[in-house]
C-alpha cells in the first residue's frame, strides 16, 4: 500500500512568534555569555597586568634619572629576610642558649616588614650611587666574575680549593720617653697592647639592637645554600674511610637549581641573585680602588681613666691630683670601672673609631701633651677623668686596617648621599615591603624560651 505524502505543516502566526521568541532568547543568552566571558577576561587581564606589569614597575625611589622599582625592591628585601633568618638559625645552632638573645634581635626585625624594607631600600639607593661612581672610574664586573662568585658561595672551586692569603701583622714597638716612664711605672702596670682590640671581620646585621658582647662570628657556611636540614644522626665509623665524592660541576649545578627552586615560590629568580652578586662585587671593587692609597696606620692615644658617679666626685679627684697624690692610688680608691681600676684605669692604645663612647673619644683625642689630664667628661657610664699617656701614629693589624678602609668608604658614601638633592624616596614603598619569608613559629618560640634553672 503506497504511503501517503505528508501534508506540509501550516505555519501559523502563533508558531512563527514562538520561534522568533526562542531565537531571541538564544541570541540573548549567547550575548550575555560573551559579555560575561569578556568581563572575566578583562578582569583576569587586569589582575595579570597589575601583578606582572604595573606593580613591578611602580617606582619606590629615585636617584637622579635612575628609578628603583618595586620588582627589585621586593626581591632584594625577600632575599635579605631569608639571609637574616639563616643568620638567626646559625646563632641558635652554633651558640645554643647564649645565641638565643642575638637571634631574637634579628627575628624581631624580620617581624616588622618596614624595618628590613627601609634598610634594603637605602642599600639600593647606595648601589645606584656606587654604579655611577664605578662608571666614572671605568670599574666593571663581568658575567664571568659573577658566575665565579656564585661558585664561591657554594664552595665549588673547579680550579682548586681557595686558600686565603695570610697577611703579616706589623708589630709596633714603642720607644719610651722619660715622661711616659714617670706616668706609668712598668713594674706596677702591665704594658698595654700597642693596638686596639681587633674588630671581627664577619658580617653583622645593621640596625640590630643586640646586647654588647654578642658573638660576631658564625662558622662558615655557604652564603647561598639553605641552612635548614634534618637533624644529624650518629654514624658508625668504618674501618676504611670511604673515598669522598668529588664536587663536580654537575653536582654544583644541581645544588644551584635546587636552591633557585626553593627561592622561586618567594618571587626571587636566578637573575635577581646574579644582580645582587653583581652589585656586591662592584662595591668591593670600588672600595678597593678608593682606599688603595691608605696606609695601615692610625692616629691613636694611649689613655687611662678614673670613672666616678658624679661631677662633684670627679672634681674632688682632680683636686687631689693637683695636690700631688698619685693617679694609680686614686684610681684604686675612686674608680667604679672594676675591669681596670687596679691597674690605674689603663685602657691602652685606642683609635678614633674604636668602640668607645663618642664623648669619651672626643675628650681623649683633645689631649695633646703627655700626662695632660682632662676636665670631668660625662658619658652614658658616668663621669671620667682622662689622662693622656702619649699620642702617636701606630701601625694597625690587618683586620683593623680592613675596618679603617670600610669606614673610609662608608663615610664617603654617606657624604656623597648627603650632598645630593636628587634622591627621593616615595612613601608608597611601605605598601610593597614583603612579609615573606615569615619567622617560623617554632623557631620564634624556641628562641624566646629560657632554660629551666636547676634548683638547689
């Protein structure tokens, strides 16, 4: 039986209106979807542009025509915070209970982002000034030198282990005058050291309120290598010691990669580290060039003092000295400085930049004649009567000479910066002072804990 052909469906106005309505709804939905996707894309693009283009290029400081931007400021500050954390860990690891108070000084700084941030920002400004001066003197640092320093930081010496050059320390032999013999009886008073106590050459954090006497040297560790790791376990000593695995270039590159991978989540790249190393090397080269003509000598005074509690007592001591009483006897009787009162308050040779109260140093160096006695001098410790034994230009130790050169360079940098009127720090920098890496809670709690005293 033949199939009857279907009759064409009659399209009514009702059907047509319904179809048009559905088509309009689809178009509207598509339009809304496109608009939403466009808005999302715009917002995402804004976030990405803001995070990776706008913010990194915000200027936090200007030195002449040179701009210091957020990207450099953040990476340098994060790296500085990381080094401070490592330093705190080393204090605790190597000095135990006695190292806790010094570690606490560092941790308290890290917990205030603006303290570290301000220090780093000033350092970045100094680096601009250093780069300008280095360019004037045609001082450069090559990529090869940067890579060599990176290897040194990881103790990788492909040309052989580095051995520092030992510099002989010159010895000063004083020639005694009759006046000096009359002031200091060699049989009663030990001869003072001809040079001041050496200043440790290892790094100390700046602007840290550490108590006097804090340890300033930490056993050598790789500057760039992480210090955290598992607790060591006891290992039986084999009869035949194993052959040590040579530190090959492959292992060095592996260590560098692992270290850079650990910094990447913090926003610090390998190029950031290389830039930091570059500026450090340039500073060293410029400092060496500027101080090359300095001699390892220093103007020093050999003084002794009597420390008392009031100006009235100080004047009483001076009156007794004027009447002919012996300095040594009065020092034993009056001085509150128990560390040296029994040897007449003898302080030996001191330099202008040694670790003494500034008012004390000013008064000591104001004396010019052997045996001259100062008026009462007030310092944070009380009232001093200072006597000059003698004044001379003396040789200094190698470490003291290094400190003198460092002070010379730092003073030059301070004076240069003070003379510039084109240095501007933008207040916005505080918004971008990083808070990472943060102080680990376990480390902080351990540092602030105290040993339980043993009962009787």
